[in-house]
């Protein structure tokens, strides 16, 4: 593989973007990603399975949304509340055994009120028992690529073996936003009054909602073991950021850290157009062709998430296996443009031939062979020692 220097036009654009100031989070574990590009902006202990507290309710919600979409549940369907659901403490909807509650109210009860009891009602409706539903949660999580998640209940109540990684929670949040956009507005609701007698228990615990920074979800969590955590998302302009924080000491620290992460992610990075489809990036040498070189051009528009503070140019190189043997057809993939923003994953963009190049004709091949032979003859006899290697 042979690296070449970039064409000047693209190099000038690349030089306008550079490295970024890292964010030092107080959270014991964290994960931040750009939703559109999937670029991971920060990962701290992101693959360590940790107690997720109520943030694991997102998995119950995913399975509930899936069941509604598949016709297994209906939003207006009323589900029975069991004694097991009523028995849960912590954050609840104050459901009573024997009453029936609509699926839609239960979903809002989980999202806005963080209802442990509501999770159990959904779990029992879908699997018969909460324990069986937890096993189904684990299996479904594995299918979604969440390889560091194991569930022992439906709501994150402290229990040995109930674990999720921050990356898994970030993946789950991204999947929820992408696959169930029709239900996602529920996550931005600041209050839900289910029971007049419990009017004080109607507010969403997400501290970012209403701050004017584009935050619109998703779920807080807190237990003594897990500390204070938040799975959040915010949208500004055409960009969306998904982030997960865990292990903070207080609710105030969670609020401050979450807001700081959102501001950092939007201010320190920008989606930038660096090139357009068909833009020539470099020339590659051609062998046995009617022309000695072929242009390498972008196969698609190049838009990249890059740091906004110019300190030093991005690293970029063209890689192709050369010289390239003719014939070459316009549009053939011949190499890659590899861009390496400091502190971010590298981006690989396909480069294709800007024109077709035919192979030598018969006369051309004869002339080339003759010329090669003359060069060898003019060099004189080759010493045997030169071939020892």
C-alpha cells in the first residue's frame, strides 16, 4: 500500500480544523457520541458493566415500544396491576393491585415518573413474570449488540447481576431515538399527572429539560450503589448528541455535569463539508496504460465531524496499491482517503478513478518492452553478488 500526499485544495480545507480540548468529566463512567455520524466523542470506563439503576428502564421501554409496533400491545389497552407490582418501593406511580392502567399511561409513568411498578405491569403483560421478562431483556439486548448488559428485573432495582455498560446505554438510547421516533416526544414531557392524590409526584427528573440547550430525553437513575446517572440526548440545528453519565455524587453534580457535556459536545465539534463528490484528491501512477496517471476523486460528498478549535492540521493521506494496472474504468474504486482527527476515530472515504484508461496497444507494448530491454543492456552485466539478497 502506497501513501500519497493530499491535493492542495482539500489540504487547505483540512487545515482549517484541528485538535480539541478534552472534557474531564467527574462521572466515574461516561460515553458521548454524535448521533448522526456515530462518532464517539468521549468514552470513560464505557465498556465496564455497572449498576444502571433506573436508566435500565430504557430497555423495558424499548421492548414495550416494540410490542406496540408489532401489535402485541395497544396503547389504549388496559393492563392489570399485580400485588408484585404494587409491592415495589422507590419511584412509583402508586399503582394499586387490582386496578387496570392503559399502556400509554404506563409508558408515561415509566418515562416521566420513573415508575418501578409500571415496569412490572409491562413485564408481566409481555412475559408472565418479571423474572422471565428480565431474561428476555438480556436476550434482546444481546441481539441489539449490547454485549455488556445483563438484567435481573425490569426497572433497575438493586440486585446482584443487574448490569449495563455506558456504551450499551448509549447504543440503546440511539436505537430508541432512531427506531421509535413516534414515541420519542414522550421523553421531553416535563410532567405527567396520573393520580390527583399524588400530585406532587408528577415531574420529570431530567434536569436538562427546559434549559434551552436542546435536551429532549431520556432517563435519570440513582441508587446508593450506582450513584447519580443520566442517559441524555440534545439536538441543536442538524446535530444530535447522545450521552451517558454514571457514578456522580449528587443530583446537583449530575445536572451540572450533564449540561457541561452537552455544551462541550456542540461547541468543540462541528459537522463540516470537506469535499464534494467528483472532487479530485490526488493522482495515482498507472502501469501498462495509455496514460501514465489516473486521478483519484471522491466517490461521495465528504462531510466530517471535526474539532472546531484550530491548533494543528488534521492528518490525512491517500492510500492505494500501485502502480495501478490498466485497463481502468471511470468510477473503479482505486484507493482510500484516510483522515485522522486528533482524539476522534479515523474516517475512511473511498476514492475512485476520474476517467477510463485503456491498456497499451500491441505496438505500445512492443515499444515499452524494447525500451525496457535497452535500459537493461545499457546497465551492463549484473554482478552475481547483487542478487544475493
